């Protein structure tokens, strides 16, 4: 599915994959994040065959032009988990809203593990 909006310049459509790439990039640059983890089996098989995984660790759903983002991360040992989750959610929300010009309804951060 894709996001669509209209303005004085015309109709704009943005694919969910493009939003995934933006959210994944924003999440990977946050302090305390070691890695993004794919939660789908098909993505793991794709990594075995060196498939490009730009949107790794992020799922995006759009309902009534509202964006729901879910992020799966591994955090660094010794960081405050709640503070990193809040910072990560805010950074992803800001990046996606800036990129799309639309509202992000929710960013849900799942901490899958902790690594050195």
C-alpha cells in the first residue's frame, strides 16, 4: 500500500518501502542502537542471498493516511533502555513526518536484545 496526498502541486504517492528505508536509516543512527533486526523469515532468507535490505528491522502500515511504524532493535549494553526507546521513537517519527509531510500515529519500538 502507499501513502497518497494532494496539494496545489498535484497528487503525491509514497510507497511503504520508501518510508521503511527512511525509518530504518533514522533508527540506525540513534545513540544506543547496535543493530536493526528483521522479524520476518523472508527477510532472513533474503540476507543469505545478499539481497539489499534497506528497510531492515522496520515495518510500516498505513491506515486512512496515518502511518504506523514498528521498529525492532538490538541495544548497546549499559544504556538506559527507556530513554533510548523514547529517543528512537521521536527520531523516527520526526524523520518520517518530515519525509512524507503526513502524520505518524504511532512508533512502537521493540527491544529484541542487548549486545556489547
